[in-house]
């Protein structure tokens, strides 16, 4: 289990400032569609009242979190949480319980196959579990104090604000499982019109040799 030291006050303040700047930049960029269909981006609000702010690069589709309260949905869109877990991994269970008890909506990806492990190594640079991301921040291993500090910095509420009917999405493998198709067997056809493999011809008995009449068989009869 990978353990990390809690964030220091200057580092936490820097993180808060970075998150705040990212939020301001995401809110201050507008996507403008011209009469000719050309799309441009500007930090100034256009005269068209129907123009909407551009979506941040880390934002997930709003439909995925449509059942969340507005403020929590904005945080989850801006700083989505994903955890990567494995079987027989108590720290993974601790990370999952922390997010669940605090009411943080998250995506869980399981790591069990060799393909999953290779993908995790490309993603995180290692194979240790659990591994988590909060927006663009990566968390290797589980240290409750560290995870709590990053969740606080992202703006997640300290107590659950999830609606009672909210259902956490089921975990999915990190690498999608590919179905293996069984080789198709061609049944023997009963249709006489269907060509079949030629059967091996039986050897014919040798033709009888007609030696003609003999002194003991003047008529040349053979049985």
C-alpha cells in the first residue's frame, strides 16, 4: 500500500488557487457560433443572449450526473472522480467507503486481467492499487488524510448531498472484455443437391481370366 504525506499548507493553498483559476477560466470562455456556422471562442460575453459558456476540458456530460443537485453536479463535472480497484484489496475498500460515506459520485474501474494491469501502468506509471483521479490530480495508494484534502480543495461537500434515489454506477473493467466467437461448425447437409466430399472407391475384384477350353473342361465353363 502506497502512503503519502499530507499536503503542507503552502502546497494546499497553491492547489486551491489552481482549482479556483481553472474554475474562473472555465466560466469565462464563451463558445460563439457565427451565422455561417463557424465556431469561435472568446473570453468576452457575446451580444447573443443565447450563447453558452464553453464546456471545460475535464467536464463530463451533464446527462451522466443529471440526478445530482446543481452545486454537486457542477463540482462533479469540473473535477470528476475515478478510482481503480482490484480484488482482495482492503485499501481499495477503504477508498470506496470514503467516497460513498461522503456522497462523492465516482466511477470505478476494476483491474484484474493482464490487459487491465498494462493499461493501469500506462495510465499511472505503476501497478499499485488503489489508484484515483480527482480532476487532473492523481492519487497513488490510499491515505485518507490526503484524499480528504484533495476532495476539500475540489469543493466536494463534507457530508453527503446525494438524493436518496441516487444509484452508484456499477464497476466496469478498465479494459473492455472482448467476446471470443467459437468457430462455426458446418453440419452435414441432407440435401442431395449439396456437393459432398467424394467417398473412397472400393477396390474392384480382378476380372476373371478366361483361359478357354481345357482337356478337363472342353466347353470352357467357369463358375
